[in-house]
C-alpha cells in the first residue's frame, strides 16, 4: 500500500489499529489495573517476554494509541508520552545522563527548560549555553564529557532559529545525542529527523493538542542512533537491536520510575485535537504573518521578531527548512508605550501564558514567564522589558488586525 499523506495518516491512525467495536477513535480506558487469568502470563508481561499491560503508570491503551500517532507524525521509531512537555524533558534527561556528564544547549530557551537545566547542574551534570544559531558555537563548547546537544526549532519568545542542519551533522560526526524540541513548529511544519535528530520533544499541550484543554508531552526516538555507543545504557536494557535501547531506558527509568504518566482522558483530547493540526496551524501561521507585517510597520513598535519577515536574521534558513514560519511572534514597543496598557486595550486577544491555542494569546514576557531569570539573563536572550509575545490563533484576520490597530494607536 502506498504511503499516505500527513493529514490522511493521522486522521485514520486509530481506525487502522483495529480498535474495539469498530470505533473511529480509540476509547478512553481509565482502568489502572489489568487482570490475567494465568499468573504466568502476568509475569511474562512484567518481564518483557510477552506484550501486554501491567500497570496504568507505565502502559495504557488510550495513551499507546496517542504515542503511535506521534511516532507516525514524526516518522520515528517509537514514542513515550508524559503528563507534560516538561515531564518529558526532565524524565528523559534524568534517565539518560549521569553526574559528570556535559550537555550543550541553546541559550535561547523556554523558561522552564532553562530552570530545569539549572537543576541538572545541581546534580553534577554540566550545561553550557551557547548561541545555537551558529553550529560553530556548539562545536566550541564540546568537551570529552559531552553526551548531548539540545536545541529548539524556533526559540520562544525572540524566534531565533538554531543552525539545525549543521548541528545535526556535528552530532552525527561526534556520536552525540541530538535532542530537538519541535514544539514551536510541530511535525506538520518540520521533521527534525530530516536534520539528523536522535530524540524529538513535543509539548502536546501546544499545537498538536491545539485547544488548550489538555496537558501532555512526548519524546520520540527517530531510530537513527546506535545506542551501543552510549555509555549510560544500563545492562538490563541492552537486549535486542541497540536502536531501541535508548527509548526503552526512557520508558523504564524515565516514565516508570519518575511516574509522570499521561492520563487516558488527556490522551484522548490530545489525539482528537491532533486531527486538525494542519488546518489550525496553516491558518494560525497565515494570521501571524499578516500581524507581524502590520506590527513591523507600526510607529509604536520598535522591533518585530518573526521568521517570516525578510529582516529576520534566519529568514532564509526558516524558508528552506520549514513549511511555514510558525504562529508565534514578539514585539518591542517604543519608549513611552506601556506593554500592560497595550494588552489591556485588546478585546479579542487574550492575556494568557499558553501557546498553540485556537485563540490568539499574548503575554508581557519579561514580567511573567521569564521574570525569574533576572534582567541580565533576559538581556542576553534579547528580551526587553517592553516585549509582548503573541501566540496567534485562528480568528478572522480582520478582527485581529482591528484589535492590534486600536491597542497600538491609543
């Protein structure tokens, strides 16, 4: 059978796995326990000798169906879902890294990821933050203890785009794990596997779920890394094809031991929401382009940060790699224009900290999600006190433009 397109494959994902009673969506299975008539069969499941379900913290049919969807979206080997995107990152790093290891990370990071990397440093795992828009900076930071390189596709909130291709080649040449957070692009706009990613992070809460009604995160192994060359795999998980050793350890030491399990109800919401990902994101990206162009010409806007603008430093890179330029952008206001006043004058745009919703959301960045970083670190990331970040939704563009015009003109 010929390979189907992204939209078709995702829409029919549950149906093709032959769910019970012929339903088109995998049912919500809330049960925590699974019973076996033969206790030997239960033991075989626990020991990995037979496929099956043992306990709800580790396996759930509804969650497995969502994981299979994400794996197909990312063209990967396997996926593990977690309760949130941060749970996915934290559980993965804590299960793969050990004291004395070193990672290189983009300095342009989501605030909570930055905070977690500070926690890793307290555990004896060294982290070097670099400007990842140039792979040379990543290479300069490598040491003989480096195990992993971490980047985001489009940085939040200033929209820097990492040197994804060159970093992928560098990691491949050095035998390093290349972990790419694909949340801001989603697999609809970009496949990190195409640049040699080992592991892909998605905050399912954002564009994949898309409706602001469920939390979730995932890690996808692309299947292109030989884990036999990675020193931190426990002997217990060195069974069969080495390609699967990493994701197995993430399941066992990350999901099982740390317990950040995704619930079946949330998994169902995320799976159903994912079916309209291409429709939602295409419209949001088109709206973001129009709004960014409007702001870029406005007298009360000092700077506009959006990869779709010709003036963006990585515009050419974004044009080459991504299907579209994403649905977030940020602005710096001119001196004397208060970001809180602008936000409070908006009627359609909602002041909120989420991303990837169907609604357009906005937030004063320095005073909220990046406040704990302090002024020095914010300045190094290009975050001004007047900055507003927008996550653009699917509203009528004329209504959004009117809202922006009224808020910025008064």
